[in-house]
C-alpha cells in the first residue's frame, strides 16, 4: 500500500529576536558573572549559525524569574494555538477537511499537558469523534520523523485513510535562569520555538512523495547524552559534548544498511532532508557528504532562520522540498533526525 506525504504546514510563534538583539539580554542576565565567562557565552550565541529565533514568550518573559507552573501554562496555551494553526494550514494546502483525518499524532517534549495536545486540537478543529490519537512526548528532536514512521505504519495497514502529524515545541519554556552550565548556554543559543504539521495518506487520489521505508536506529548505552532532567525549576536540558563525535562514529551504520535494504546507496539520493541539531552536527554532516557532491543547504538555512525547534525543525526542512519545482518525478530523498535515547530516525522518500 502506497503511503504519501501530501502537505506540510507550519506555524511561527509571535515573538522573535535576532542574535544581535539577544546580546543585551545576556549582559543583564549574566551581570555579576566572570567577564571571561560572559564573553564565552556571547561567542557561543554569535557562532551558533542562528540569525533569528522565535518564541512563545517575549524576551522579557524568557529572561525573568518565572515558575515552572507559569512557563508551562504559557506552553499549554501557545501549543494549542500553534498546533491548530499549522494543522489548519496543512489541511488547506491539501484541500482536505479536518474531519478527513483518521489518526492524529502529536509530538512535543518541551512541556507537559494532560489531556495531551491532540485532545485540544480535536475540539478546536472539530475533528471526527472516532479519530485515533497518539501523543508522543519523550522522543525529543527525533519525534517529528518518528511520528511520520508511526503514521506510515498505520496507513499501510489501512488503505484509503489519512493521517496528521503535528509537532509543537517551545524550548524557550525550558530555559533555566539560574543554570549557568554550558548545556544551558548552548541550548539557549541554538534552540527556538516553532510548530509544523505533516499530512500523510494511503488514499489513491492524494499526491506527494511516497514513503518507501522508515526505520529507527538505537545507540546502546547512550541514554545520558541528551534529554531533560525534571527539576523544581522545570525541564533542565541535558546535552553531552560528545554528541557530534558519537553521531560521526555511528553514521555509516545509520545510513548505508538502511539504503542497502532498498538496493540503494548514498549516491542515489537526490535530496538530504536533515534535522539541524546545531552548528557542529551540521558541519559534521557536511564533511561526511561534501565529498559525495551532496549538500544540506536547506538544513543550514532553516537553522539560520529559526534555530533548532526540536521535533518540528526537520519538518520545516521538508516543507522546502515540498515546494513546486524543488523535486522532480523519480527523485529520492532521505530524512534524518537524532534524539534522546540516543537514537536516529530515517525515512526514505520518492517523488
């Protein structure tokens, strides 16, 4: 059964600042810290390859003393708004109605909601009452591709059905004002907020790139490398400095066996739809693929324009490849994202 990606929609939060505009907030936030430390933090922001970040909160709110409860309430309110916006945009692009969707998968890791986001979207868009719900809450940056894999597996077993994957992330709601660790500094420099929706279909009349394969790859003994610690102050970022080197070590096993199962190799891939985890990971991938004549220019551009929006980011990259004229019939695309666990999620597309 053929499963296709029919449309991608996105929603951008209301607040934004360029990196240059953020620097004065760093001066106020880190007032009293060692001068060398302040200069180092500024360099991290200036060299993060992120020109602009969007946020569900104003910079004044982000850099003020707020409780976990206060930040999470904002996360809940804005996640519902952004989720509804990107889902509505995707449905409009596809020419569908919200009630056409048979399964709704929502992914987010930057806040806590019970009922989960999907319940609110069902009511906001008046979706069908027997729509299947699958909230994915703890897979981090990899969850956008994970959601696509789950939707693909459902649709393969259910001909003529349609699915939506909605990713909403607000890393600004996890910023820790009293945490002066390098993990907090780096995450503040590279992350931004955003939302995206992917529509998938096993209906014969729907068009779009076909999902040929989708698989997950799990790194053993690497749970400590990425994630959140739940503290009294909220979700505290865990980000090991060894992440890029670990990815580099596993990269051949992540890519080549997956493609070999389809009798392909990396030379056959026309489009790299990669999640921009951060500048170091982008540089790593460029080094690995540059000699093969491949590029991840779209990945770099999304990082520059929006920062790393966790699970939603790779869907922003995918949206660029869904634009008319970007890919021709027969082209192959490889989607890839990394997340806590540690894991890599892969999807092979054919236009």
